[in-house]
C-alpha cells in the first residue's frame, strides 16, 4: 500500500514521537509498502496557533500525492489526526496534554480563566470529532488509551512501539553509573536523580550518574549538580549519536527514568532490552506497564530519601541488577515492528 504517516513537528526539537514516526516508516517500507512522512510545523503560543495548526492538517488533500493514490494515512499526535482521509488510522502518541491531564499543574500553561477554559473545551471538541473519524484507533500504551477514554469517551487498542534501535541493544557489564537517556526537560524530572545521588549518607557516597541528551533544562541541571557538590560524579554527555547509545545502556548499572505520567517511555523499554533494571516512581505512567518493583527494577515514591536508598541498592549489588535486568529482557521480547505493521495495515 501507499501510506502517509502524519507527524506534527516542533522545529528544532526531537524526541520519542519523531523516532516513532521514523521507525514506522522504515518498518513499513521493509515489509513491502511505500511509506513517507508528512510533517507540518506545530506552534502553540498564542493558543490560537493550536487551531491554525489543526486547520492546516484539515485542509490538506491526502487522497492523492503527485498522481499516486494514497491508500491510507496513519496519524500520530495532536493535531495531525485532524487530517482527513477515507481510510484514516490513528496510532495515538498523545494529545495536547497541557489541556488534558497536565491542566492545573505547573506543567501546563493553561490557567483557570474563562478564556483558557473555553480554549480547553474547544480542544476537547476538536479531538473528539477528529479522532472519532478514524477507521481504527490504536494508542502507544494503555496509559494513553486510558486518557482518551477518560476525557473523550473513545476507545483505543494499546500497541507498543519498539525503540528505533531495538535490534541493537545488548547486555554488557554492570558498570559504576546510573544512566538517563532522553530530553532534558522539566517533565522528565532528572533533578530527582541528582538530588538522590547527593543525599546518600557520607559513608555510602558511591557510583555516579551519566546523563545523555539535550533540552531546555540542561543548564539548570548542570547548575544543580554544582550546587549539590556532585559535579564530579555527574557526566553530561549532551547529544549522543545512535552508534553510542547501545553501548551506554549495555554498561550501565541501572537506568533512571521517572517522568510525570509518561505516555509510554522508550527509555524504559530500551533499558530492559539491554538487560538493565529501571529505577522509576509510582507516578511515572506508561513506564509502569513494564516495570514492577522487585521484578525488573525498582518503583519508589518521589521522595528523595527513598530514591537515594534505591540507588544505593543498585550500586551495592551488581548481581541483583543482573537478575532484574534478565527478567526485564524477557518482558519486552514480544515488542516488534512486525506486530505494529500487521495491526496498522490490517
């Protein structure tokens, strides 16, 4: 089939949604389809831009492309699913979370004003209408599907995406560092790792943290490491290319990944594929679909002393980390592009 994958793109930003779209294109083409990404720039300030972005998708004629019939489109995140097509499939990455589950929290720019409340209601109406047009709806996790059901009364089937480098992860030695891989932004809460690393008792100060990624919080996190007097135990790698990522996972003692109610959590799946236990929190959302406390990682509260204690456990026992990591590898074996392509092209 000729398939277009619709992906909203924030210029100069790259994260899990972009990697998901690229991985899907590669998987579709590898299995005999002809697939391309259609991406439109996305802006959200002022809030009128949200609806302009949705309208831009709505006005596209995606039934034909350069004289070639488009058999179906696969929409991913807001507002790409506003696009129209006789055979529209949605594989929902996330909606505009500032208007949904982040509303009323510091992570949302919406305030409880009549104007913002009206905008929020209009987003709900837009999403319910355009998502209900899909011939089939999938979500990248049970967590995303549950949000869609809660706010829009629409069902979606969970369909887990594999990491783009899924076939390249391997288990190496259990080194002396806890790893974080991903964007450095507020919702990922990398500061919890730094604060926990600094709060261990003096006689138990051990191990270090390696942080791979860039983002808006990079400067603040570096300053925090200096303030906490652990700058010599924290390595900020910045952008890391694909060739090095599997090696970083392979030799970590454990992986820290504790975002706020994450949609899915590629980093957790990557860690398990590399046989690394994951340290996360009990409010991490989609991450908890893969991590069970004491089975393939540790699930703590967001309290720093508890996270610090868990870090100490990881640093004190490489064998314990090995046992948890092996259980994790078995847990994610069934996640494959073959299963994804089969569902989305059925």
